[in-house]
């Protein structure tokens, strides 16, 4: 259901969330740790920056970091930053008989999208990092430049 672009964006944001107390992460480090092609990651990070999820600085000591705390960023924010969820507002076939109301098929599909939006809007990045019943996302990849990212308060 979610494209590779969306999955990559979530990976990048999760890695940046682990790295809150460290210096900005360069595109190359993020690409390596998240297993994303660097050129593709650059485009994803541009979308995340436009949506004010990440910030960046060029040059020596530059890189990327979260613009807001993980508690303030929802999965829906990340998804909509790179590939917004499209709701069905009218008949995709432009059928005359469906102008007033969606047919049963399109109404159900739109209901499913509404449920997806709801779940994603209720799930923050911080929630993902502290989910007690599941393994932490990307935990094996969070050794940055010889230092472990902050995990204790999550």
C-alpha cells in the first residue's frame, strides 16, 4: 500500500529521531544506515524539509536533523510530505449517475483511506520508538560515528 518512497521517508525520520542529541547527519550517513540510495534520499529529504519535518545545513558540520520533536511528528505528516494520501471525493470514472454520491465500491475504498489516515495521524514517531511489545525500528543501524544515539528516554 505504501510506496518505497514513503517507506524510505519513514526510515530517514526514524533514524533522525534516534539521533536527537548528536550533530546533524549527512546524507551519506543517513543513506547508508537506512539502506536508501543517496541520490534518492536527497529528493526525499527535500520533501521532508518543505514540510518542515527536517531541517538542514550545508557545509562542514552540516547535515539533517528533525525540525520538531518526535512527539510532534506523526506518521501521517511523514507520508503526506512525500506522497500524500489521496481521498476519493468524486467518481474516478466521471459517471453521471455517481455525481451526487460515490458508488459503494468507491465509498468503501474512501472509508479505508480514512481509517489509514486516522491510524497514521494517531501514531507519532516517538510512539514508534517506544512501542514496548515490538522491536525498535532500525535499532541495529543506530550507531552513528562510534556513538550510540539516545535511547534511554524513549
